[in-house]
């Protein structure tokens, strides 16, 4: 009895946990699987049909008019494969006691009757075609089952990926550099107005960036900076700086005082101490914030929309994806592959540097 | 410029000293000038943007990152040229100055400016149509804005926030007792790396609807149909208005649950094991331990998580914008702000909405400042 009780705990806990994890993962698995499926397959059957499942498979085909299965032309009554039913019933499909299904396919004049059996089936028709199209595709030809050829435009995510990189890398490194200098200044230098200045940093932590967008856009328009990389780097730098400064200050101010003092006694300048000593020592904190900012900028939509929205050449991946979702919301073969293209890099960064990311989260994560 | 400082140390004639000074001044002007020219041409190249994409990206990265580093280095070097006491006095401002300048220019000043714009009509202060607080009166009375407030308060703050907090706490407590803690947490945490646009596409696929009778490719409708129901376009399902908002709320809970779980998980690890053991020895049930010991112990974390998620849900934009565009009764403050400011080009009204959003976070700002004031470190 005691042992049973001790066992029940973990099973219940692990069971609920597993259930939650599965629920959490199902949406991602859904688009991952779909992104490898053929365009028409994505459109016509649920992605879960790639897993083994029992489905009706054609066993025998009967031409009802030739075999004299039609009993009553007026009332549309048919007797076929041991079933007597009306046309409407047959169109829905009738299951026979021996586990088969009889179904009328097509219209009354030229239709046929299918006898179907339930069989295990796995669809395993996977390819990278969707990715080819969404990354660098112009137009793609599709052969429909009836032989006709359809031309479906692809999308240019390749360019958007480069744009995203060009936006994200500097928009991550620049605020870190500026914030690290500032954090060092706040932590290790004495100057008038030090405390009030830092109070401002803390106050700005939660300011919603919406309040800054319109004046900045007007300013950018005035100096002809709108729609450039520089514009968006500086915007992300500004919006990310309060958190960066706050996090890095918390870290740098706790570094051991003796280390720095001995360096000063040796005649090192603040600049040397900062670049040679503080930066290497602060790598964990820098990494924490870097991941934070990287994910934030890469995944950002609003800031890119406002500052790069006017320039179609500079669209980042989130904008491209939102564009397809808006204008071609039914093209799931592009949307699923596109979604995965946008997710790939952040997921890699995230899983390889998860430790630092968690540390950053724990150190404080209020951002405007 | 080490060779110059070496020169200083030697005995030089008057001519030599003058020469060095001239050289120094010349360099002090020349180097920033060269740096400026390089940066300027990099900027022109980037703004033109007609080279190959990868080249632009590469130049953008080198120029952006290198440029900032270069500027700091030049400033520091220029300051080093000044007499000792001046350079010591100015140096902190080289370190702190750029950050403060950017903060002032990108956050503080625009906030003031937005408030100023909000007092004017649709074309902003340039048109000179001062309307006082009329925009604010409109913000609180217009139908779409009232709907946005309702959605933000009832669905986003009232439902999404507690759901995120409770879910995170639940997973943290469960994972704490499981052997598979790390794996489970990694999976729940994963959506945090996904953009809101990406998440919207992912969930749109779950909610996808096909006409009744056709095979459903959206998981939710497939389940509903299998159970004998009718397929629905869930986020646009106006019959259940306003409850269709819940389908958007689920997305954000899915995205943010990992954050709340991570913070709670760390907080739970901080509870001393002896405390829990003592309670168990005294015969407390697990439920009693949870409510009487764990919850009070991690109250600080609960407040932190709640305020963070609260601020986040207050500003929720991307998910709503991509999923519904704010239609079907799902608009929120941030989508209204975007629509008024950028689609309708109603500058004054949009600015007023932004300021309302700002006012809503002021309590949190005060709380943060008070917390900071209690810190001894500064």
C-alpha cells in the first residue's frame, strides 16, 4: 500500500506534465510536418494523416449503369454490392456489416460506385519543395491530378533573411556596447548627476514604445533616414537600452572591487580596465542580454513595420510572413515553410544558449 | 597613438614640442574626419541599397558594429589629448553620455512630443489645430476604443495574465517533482523563441476552417467535426462575440507560459528543503504545503511575473494584428493606436491613445522606482 502510494505520485505528476508538453508541442509539430508536405496534400487533408491511421481505401469500382445496378431511375434507387439504397444515401456512403463501405462518387448521370475497405495508411510524401519556393521561388508549376498545370507564385524569404540578419546583428551588438560603457560608468565612476541619471534609466524600463514611434518617424522623415537600416538599429538601440543598462549595471557593479583597484594602481586607464578587464569578466551578463535582444529584434514586427514598412527591399522575415498571411492566407504550403524559416535561427540560438537566456530572464525582464 | 606619447617622454627642443603639438592637433582633427567620411560613405552605400543583398547585410553589420566601437575609441582618444584634470572630469560622460543621449532622444523626448501632438487635431501641431483634451474625450467615448479597453481589461489583463501565471506555476510545481524536469521545461519554454507573427501563423493553422462537409485541415475544427459539431472560423466567430477573443488569448498564454514557468521554477528551488521537510513531518498535506508555504515564499516572484505579463498584455499588438487585424470585436489599444496613427493618419488621436497606454504603465513605473530606491547599492 505504502509503495503504491509512493508510485502513484510520480506517475500522476509525469502524466500531467507529459500531457501539457504534448499540448504545447502539437501546434509546432503541425506546421513542421505540413511544411514538408505537398501543396495539395496540405490543402486537402489534415497534417495528422501522416501518422498511421485507418482510412477508407478503394477496393472495387463498379460502373452502375453498365452493371444494371439502378433499380428505379425515377426515385433514384440503386442496388449494388449487396446494398439497396437511394442515391442521396449512397453519396453519404453506406457501411456494410462485413466492414466495407459503399459510396457513390460523382453525379447521378455519369457517377461510379466505389466499394471501400478500411486499411492502415501512412502518407509519407515529404519533400523540400515548399522551402525552395518560399525561400527563392518566383513561379512554380503544379501538376493537378487531372493533368492541368497551375502556376503558383513563390516568395522571396532568402532576401528577407539577409535583411533580418542585417537588422538584428547590429541592433543587438550596438545597444550592448553602449549599455556596457554606461553600466561601467554608473558602477565605477563618480560624476555629478549619477543617481538621477540612473533613476531615469529605471523609469524608462517600462515605457511602451508606442509613445515613441510617431515622433521618431517624423524625425526620420525630416532627415531622410526613414526606411534605412541605421534608422531601425538606432530605434532598437533606444528601446533596448534601459533594460541593457539595468541588467549590465546589476552585474558589473557586483564585480570584485579589488580586481579593479589593483589594475588602477598599475596605472591602467578606465578605458583599458573596461576593455581588458570588465568586458571579458561580464561575458555571462553580456550573453544574457544579447540573446534577449537578439530574439526580441528578430521576432519584432511593430518596429520593423513602422520604420522599414515603406521600403519593400528591406522587409524582414516577420513582415514577409505577415504579408503572406494577410494576402495569401490559404497558401499553407508557403505559410508553414515560411513560419519555420523565420523560427529556425531563433530556435538554434535559443537552444544553444538557453542557460544564458534563463539567467537574463531571472535578472529582470521588464521591457517597453 | 603610442608613438606620440613616447615622444613626450623624451627631451625635446622647443621646435620639437611645437611640432608634436601641431601634429597632435592635426591628428585630433584628421582622425575624426577620416572616421566621419568612412561612416558617411558607408551610410550612403546602405541607404542606396542597390548592391547584392548579402553584401549590403555584411557592410551593414560591419559598419554598424564597427562604427559604434570606432566612435567610442575616438572620443576616448580625444579626451586623452586634454590635460589630466579635464580628461578625468569628462571621462564619465564619454562612458555614460551616449546611452543617456540615446535614451533622451529615443524615449524621453518622444514621450513628451507625443503628449504635445495629442493636444492637436488629425494633422498634428504643424496644422496648428489645437484641440486641447478633445482627443482624450474621444478615446474614452468612441465605440471601437471602448471595445479595445474592454478587450484589454477583461480578456488580456483579466484572463490572459492570470492564465499565464497559473499555468507557469502549475508546470513549475509539477516539473519540480519530476525526473524529466529539464526536458519538460525546455519544451514548454520553446515558444518563447518564436515571433508573435510566427505564432499567429501556427495558431491560424490550428483554427483553419474549411466548408462543412469538406475534410478539415485545422486541428480544432477536425476535432469539433469528429465530435459532431459544425466547423467555425474561430477568431472571426462573431456569434460568440466577445468570447472569440479567447482564441487569441490562448496564443499569448502559449507564448508566455514558458516565461512564467522559468521564474517560478527558480523561485521554488529557493525554498529551503528543511522547511518543506519540517512541514511534512508535522503532517501537512501537499496541498497545504503549496498554499501555506510555497505561495507565501514565492510571493515576490508572483508579483514580478504578474506585472511583467500585465505590461505585456497591455501592449499586445502583433498577435491581434496578424490574426484578425482588430476586426470581429477583437481590437485592442495597441491595434487602435496603429490604425489611427498609421492607417488613418490621425496623428492627434493616435498620440492620445499612446499616452493612455503610457499612463496605464505609470503605476508599475512607480513600483519599480520604489524598489530601486530601497536598494542600498546605489
